[in-house]
C-alpha cells in the first residue's frame, strides 16, 4: 500500500525518496530516521528560442500563515478638479461643433437649403371660374366660354442629353408647326428655351390637342421596343465601359416633352356680329374692350383655389392639409340687341361705306318707347375670334366713341325750342334770302337760291341754314337770351351729357356753355355746326320726339342671370319730359314733310305702306388728326310709323368720297334697315295718310 504524497508548494522541487533498508528475518519494521531535506535547487531554465521575448518573472505567492486574515484593498478617490476640466473641455468641443455647423448653414449653405426646402411645400393653385356669356335679346350667344387646352413643353426634355439626338427641337418643330399653324423656326426657338416649362400655343381647340397627343402616343409606341431599350441602356453607361453617345433616331420620341393643360377659351359664335358692342378679351382672358370690359367683374365670377402639399411639381397624396374652395362662375349678360336687325344693319352700312368710299359709318336702331337699343352696327368691323386681322382703329365702337358735328339733323332741336317756347308755329312765314351776314360771316344754304318764302315747316323740310338762324333769333328778346333758351333745350335733349350706358370710351359730346357763345358760334349751333354729338345722342333726340316729347335714357343690357340661375331684369331707363306732347306731335308732322314733300331732302327714305318722319344732315367734318374741317359727315335719322312711332333708325357716314349729301347716301340705308326691322317685329302698316303740311307761301 502506497503512502499518500504530500502536495508540493509551487516552485518547490519534490525530494526523491531514499531507498528502503534491508531487514533480517524476524526483525520488525521500524520507522526510518528523519533526514534533513535537501536544499531546494532553483528550477532549471530552458534557453529561450531565438527571437522570442523572455517570459515575465512571476512573483512567488506567499502562503499565509495559520490564523492570518486577508487585508482589504484600499480605493483612492479621483481628483475632482481634473474631472471638471475634462467635462468643460468636452462641452467646449461640442458647442464648437454646433457653432461651426450653424455658421455653415446660415452663411454657406443657405441658398442650397432654401432650394431643397422648396421641393416640399404647400402651394396654392387657382381654380379659374367659368366666364359668363353675353347673349342677344333672344338668347343667341354672342360671346361664350368653351373648353380649351394650352399646348406646353419642357425644353429640358429636348436636349441632346435627354433625347440622345442632336436636332430634337427641330424634329419636334417639324411635327408641331403644321398642326399649330405656326412657323417652324418659332416653335424650335421656344423648345430651346432655358427653362423647365413653356407654352407653345395657348387656348387650342380639343381637336388640335387630340391630334398632337395622338401623334405623341404613336411615336411612343414606335420606340418602346427591346432594341431601343437596350440602346438607351448602353447610352446610359460611360463611354469607357462600352457606352454610346447617340442612339438611332428611330428610338427617340421628339414629342416626349410635349404636354397639354386644361384651360378655357373665349369664343364668339357669331364672329363679327355686334362685335363693336360685345368687345373682346385679352391674352389673360379678361375683358379689354366693349361690354367684355365694362362688365368684367360680373362676367369673370370668382376664382377658387386648392392648397395642397407638393414635392417639386407633383402633388403628395399623403401630404395632408389639402383645402379647396370651388370657383363661382360668372354671370350671363343679356343684351337688348335683336340679332336679325343687327345683322341687317351691319350689312346695309358695310355696303354703303364701301360704295361711297367712306372712312367709316354706323347705324343705330332704338325702340322709342323703352329706349332699348335693338342694333348698333359699325363699318369697318372686326372679328373678335381673330384680332390679328383688325387695326387699332377698328376695335372700338365709333357709334359711341366718335364725337362729330351733326349738321342739319340738329335743326330738329332748334325747331322744338321755337315751337315749345311759343316763339313761332309750324306755319309761321319765314323769308329766306340767298345769303345772310351775321358776326361778320356770310352764311349760305347747301344750294344757291334766290329769296325763298317758306313756312317754318318748309324751313325744316328744305333744311335751310339761313331760315333756321332767323327762327332761333326769335327765341328771346336779344341774342344772349336766345342763346340761353336754345342751350337749355339742347341740354334737356342730352347733348353734352352722358348717355347713361357707361360704355368704355364713350364720348359725351361737346356743347359749350350758352353764356359763352359768341361770334359766329351763336349762329352755327342752331343748324348743327359748332357742337358735337355721338350717334346714340343724335338718335335719342328723334326717339324723344317720337315718344311724345319724353326722353327715355337709352339702354343696352336687358338683364343679368347670376350664378344661381336667377334672372334680374335691368331697371327701366329714366324719363324726362323735354317738350310738350303737342309740340312733339307738330314736329312729327313737320318731319314727314321732309320725306314726303317733293321739295323735301329725304325722299329716298320713303317706305311703301308706312308713314316715315325724318331729317337729312350734311355737315362739314372736323378731321380728328388735324383739328381742321376736311370732308363731310352725311346722315339721316327718322322714325316709323310716323302715326304710331315704334322704331328710330339713324345712319351716319364719315368722309365719303362718292357724294356727300345725307339724303342720297343715308336715306337708302335708313329705308333698308327700317323696312327690315318693321317686318321682323311685325309692326302693322300705317292706317292713315301723311298730313302734307305746306312748305312755302306766296308773298
């Protein structure tokens, strides 16, 4: 049985045991005598391998003696000042980084960051209101709004980098120019613009838009093949990696950057019918002339808007915060114009202006009872659908904007003053010499003659300037009083006063204060020279007489239909009693003599079956460019049926070359328009004959 081994201390070499001693037989076993342990030898060390590091000397562990206790390890506290310095330095570094970043953002990257911020924002998009329509009295559309499309493009999509062909704008222009009816070089120049979005052609018809979009789709289908995609993929690689700088032209769609945008367009279905009244709109769709301009607020309505979040130019469906306000459509404006009578008036005045070689002319048709204007035609006119064919002077309405000296048609107002004031009667004898000198000026009639012996009715029928001057001189006890009386009547007839239409550019005419009349002016005004009117003012004078001496303010708008569909008629025109009813009746009969008597100047205005009352006018014309007299103004104004007046028609022709008297030039126009209007309105013929008042007397 082996004896257990005593464990060795670390690092202590184990002693080799002594050999056992031999014992004799019968001899008991005894303990070996203790030996002194041999002195411990230091451990042998192996030589270190070349290049290896010597092993660290491990300190010998001291074995604790019996009853000894392990001593606790002491902790040494850190220096608080050192820790504070570390914290302060760390905070300084952090705040320095913040300050540097703030400086970079505010000073160096401000523009870039602002541009980046603009890619995500809320934008407000206008929702245009539909512009109201302008219609005639029977509802015929004279101006309306239809769907249209702006043809737009992104020039950046036509560059060589985008299409991979050098002549992208030229190819696109070649396809678009014939459809848009534009020069090819103009289209190509727009496609080379340095911007993201342009308008190639605004407000195009749905047919043009469809033609362009169909062509674009067809080209897209043509290039969408595997071969073309492969070529485009190669083109996208760098040249050193097998890429290409161009691809086949058959694989490029030159219309890829062409788009369309919904909009509206103002159209005039009747082309030039009543264009002088209706007017036109500008490139932004706002009224720029005529009633389009005058009623801009009512016609335009109120635009709506939509606010939504977008990134770049695309809406963000989940952007949130989208608000929308629906637009309020514009109101419809209904005019008093009868389209058939308007058409007849335009045709008649256009033909006569051409035949007379005149500068221009106009016709006005008015209802004598209501003051409503049934037609107002001018020549030359214009087509608001194509303003490029009209000159600046043709875009207005000269029937309201031209101020001209009326001439003999104004003699009716002088006769009205003489009769209404009691200065004379229709049969008062008037001796009319061949010439008359007043204020150092010699006055003549239109024709040379010996002394005439005329009634006051004859003075009007034969349109004598001299006889009219003599009659006006009897209005007062002296010339100044006569001037004041005549001037008062002219003002009550509306001369020098606004008509009340408030039409853009309308003239109020020219009438000097009667207290300032002097020299020849106080003698020319009675026969229509030295004062100015527009065609509507002159027409209204005759409507006043036809209406029993009551002037009704003229009107052009019958009513307005609001966005809610409710129609509101216009208020009736204001009424003013200008002359007594019996005065008006006498003047009606005197005007009939102008047309029916053989010595009258208006025989060309006769209408079979209807009694006609009217007056011719031939006046020296003031050239607006020079301010001097040059040429003539020819006119005729009348009403019918004279026994029960319904309509007044005026004709005015400016600066005619082939003739200049009002009877031969405007009498036929009056007849043509009045006859058509009476039949259109189914006005019955006259039931009695004209009175045929005497024109002259025998001394």
